[in-house]
């Protein structure tokens, strides 16, 4: 699901409310912006029942160019990391067909 699809689904789910499509789009954009700003500051973002976002540090290392095999220095960096909450994990696992690793037909 893309950000636009999320906004569309929220609009459809809130047709009976007084919220306009612009209000919902603004709310989604503000939420994502605030979460991004918190991560930029090095803060952890936790949404109870859904999961938490944090930064993982990746130390500098020497990699290899796959075409030439030449060594390439990869600088240190922070990578955003999402850890799903217990409730989200349980909901997903209760819904997904566990017989097939890649089967998502039960969700749709």
C-alpha cells in the first residue's frame, strides 16, 4: 500500500465524519513528518499496538563492486528500523495462511 492508497482508504472509511479529504491528507502528512523528525533527532517512535521505529547504526566497512570485484569503502550510516508490536504480529499471523510462506491470499 502506498501513501496515496492509505489516504484513499482513510477517506473511504471516514465518509460519515466531518473530515474532508484534505484534512485526512494533511493528517497523514503531518504524522509522517513528525515521525521523520523524531528519527532525525535520534528519538525512538513507538505506536502502541502497532510497533516502533528506531535507528540502527551500520559501521563503516569495505564492500566490493559486484562487477569489478574492486574494494569500495562504505561509510557509516544510520538506517531506520521498524519492529512490529505484539498486537500487530498476532493479527497478521492469525490472518495469513501459515501453510505457504508466500501466500497472502487469505488477507485479500
